[in-house]
């Protein structure tokens, strides 16, 4: 109990389900670390994962563990400040980001973020936000240097372990392959320049068939506040994206950003489509089996 409260204090997070499972999960990692040296990583779960899809957060933790990592959740984590920053409320964004950067700066090891948009905020926008605050800017640069988006980190980790290429997940999907449509989020591919890793990880799962579709690299129309301020344009962009995905014959839609996934999943439900929507971590976790 003493170790849990120091290494994985989950009380500040509001999602009880995620908190409970991660606490048990972290203790298991601790037990394994007694006999086997592992890499300690900090999980920055993001607001959307924590509040709306904690199962994705648990999948992230399980995949990281299988990649030889001990997952730690820093005490007192909160928002990265992106919503306020994108809305133009920079003073409020600084207040939130200053606190979160301070929490992360007191930790060690890689910081894994299961979101291209939140990771881009921490890597690129935070330093700009604090350019006139020398001390906080220095903290922001240190934190930025340790941040890795989930697919980026796992791809690098598996390639290192496999001597240069991603290691296939040990699974057998039987005679029916899973046709996977991958949606690359804007912040991930344009902000972080992460394009190869998610596709390689999907291809590494035996039985998964990646399908291409028209305008695959185009925005889905979410864009955070954009979908609220420009609802009609956002809906039109989403409809184009979903029509292309449906035409591809995919039965799975996978992405690395939950904002995009929630936006697209809502559209699929309204259409009555049977396409299953998953964060990349959920897809990899399912593919690897128990």
C-alpha cells in the first residue's frame, strides 16, 4: 500500500474504474520488477481517455507492459491546457499547463501520451505559451524532450527489442481477417510528423488487413472547438470521411486520437454502420490476446 501511494497515486483522477484497474496493474508491474529490470514510463492519460474511455487507458498500460515497461501514473495530473489554448484563453491555459508541466517535470523517464493532439501541445505549444517565463519555459522544454505519443513510443520500443523492426503480436484471428481502416489525426501526422509507426503496428498484428480509402490523410472535421463553432462544415467533412471508410469495406476504424474517434463513432452510429471503432492501443491489446 505504501508503494502504491508513492509510485502510482491515483486519487486525483476522477475516473474510478481507470483508477482501480491501474492501481492493481501498477502493483503487478512492481512485483515483476523485483525479478526483472524494466523501463519505467510515465503515463499521461489525457482528459478524454480518463473521462470518456478509460478502457483505452487500460489498454495503453497493458501494451506498454508487454513492451517491457513499468507504467506509473504521476500524482496530481490534470489537463495539458490545450482546450483553453485553442480557444484563445492563453492566460487560463498557462495556469493549467504550468501546474501539469510542474507535475511531469518532477518525474523520471519517458512520458507516453495516447493522443497526438495532447502530445503536440506538450511538445510544441507549451514552450511557446511560456516563452516569457524563463523558469517555466525551461521546465516545458525538459518535459517536451521526454514526451512520446503512444504509437511513436511503442514502435521505437518494439523495433529496439526486435533488432530493427516491429515485432508481430502473438495472435491468431482464424480464417477471417480483420479489415482495418486507419485514420491519421491531424496533430499526429502534421504536428508530430508521426506517420509510419501506427501503420506498422497495425500491420504487425497477424490477421489484420490494412485497407486504404480515399482522402485518408484528410481531416475528419473534429478539430476540437472547430466542430462546435463550425458544426455544418465539420459534419460535411465527417460525412466525406465516413463515406470513404464505408466504401473501403473496413470492419474496424482505428486511430490514435480519441477526439477524432468519438467524432467519427458518433457519425457511424447515426448511420447505423457496424464498423467497430478502436483506439490503436485497444486494437493492439485485443490482437495480443490475454
